[in-house]
C-alpha cells in the first residue's frame, strides 16, 4: 500500500522533471534547493532506482525516471484539478501563469489584454516574458506561449486566438525616392529589409500565374526584431514585410504605405500554445478562453486600419 508520506517527494520529483532544474523547482516550491535534492535522493533510495542523472549543467531523466514521472504527472494534475475545483467553489482563480509572447504583440496588444484579465481575476498573477524566437514551453517552465505565423507540427496544443496578415510597407519618402514597385520582379531594384528569423524565400513570397513565386529580394539591413524593422522602414531605409497589426496605425497616419497588396495571400494565425490538453489547470483554460474572446475582432480591426 502507498504510504502517504511519499506524495510530497513524488510531487517535487515531478517539478524537477517539468522544469529541468533543481533550482527552478526549489523556487517554485518555496524551499531550499538542497532540500529538493535530498528529497529526490531519498525517493530514489526508497524506490531502488536512479530517477535523474545530474551534471553541473543539466538534469536528465532516466528511462525508469520517465516511467515514474508519467504517474507523477497524473498525480500532480489530479491534485491541481482538486485545488482548482475548490477555488471554483469560491468563484475565483488563483495562482501564477507564466506566459511568453513576441515583443511587438506583447507591447502593442497583449499587455493591455492581460491588464483586463487580472482586473477580472485579482487572485491571479502573470509573469510575461517576451521573445521573437521560438522557445521551449516545457523546458522554459511556461504555461502559455503566444506565437504568430505558421506553426510547425509538434506534440503541443495550439488554439488560434486571432488572424492577421503580412503586408509590405515603406515610408512615403522612400517610395518617392525609389519609386513604388508595380510587380514582385520590381523588388530586385529595391532595398528589401530582412527579418532574420524567417528564410528570405519565405519572406518575399507572392502568387504567380503558375503557383507560388519566391523573389530573391535583397537589402543592406537585417534584424531579428520586427520592431526594429518597422523603425527602419519608418526611417526610409527600405521595404519591410511586417504583420498588419504592427503598422496599421502608421498606415492610417500616412507614415507608411502598403505596396503590392493584391499580389500576396499572406494570412497568418496568432496562436496560444500549451503543452497538454489533458489536466489543463483552470487558470490556463480561463486565460485561453479570455484571449479568444478578447481578440475575436482583431483581424477586422488591423486589416481595416491597414
């Protein structure tokens, strides 16, 4: 029969595996790292198997540890569900949500949405990190990752919360100096700024008579930040491919102009990504439901402005 005193050790072991770190598990649990390490070592001794392989740089799970973790994850999920159910009886959500999102979307739209969510659920806390690069939701200890674009196939669960489109834009001063491109081929004569997190052949893609057309566009400036590319376009440096939401206000104010509008089909999705659908905490589900409702009219707003 299972002894109840082993349950806290199993929960700590599950946290170490999920966060890939004794230090992170200690911070989340609110106890010393040495105590976490000691409890896991005692658990290994009690079960008679090595669960984790430790090094100065990383923690990895043994095959035996992975099998134990599968059961621990169910146990922790059930405990979390019970806690959330208890909270639901008080009609309140509590706990921390760790969210990661692209820089521009977080600054321009997500932060304001989070403010509304926290106003409705004052017992919640949200830690928002921003990164335009792809992050590992599991290794990062994240609850929700917001991503824009076409998602790669994976075991993760994604919910589309909004739709936007990619547009090509430049400042009126640049277009007056270089001329407005009338066709994709004209881009070969233009300074085409490059977003380095996307391949060039995917960035400058159009609809041709015989199918997709990739233009080998080139320019003298590149950056791994859409915000930086927008600033470069505003400064008159060249043409940039950016999401409509980033430049809609600039277009409406005449600071930027759109070109080659009818020659692209560049719809993109904005997704909220979570690691698992099963045993999803109520606070995570509530946040996803809120984002879906909040951004329901997002596409119409950004396209109309653009």
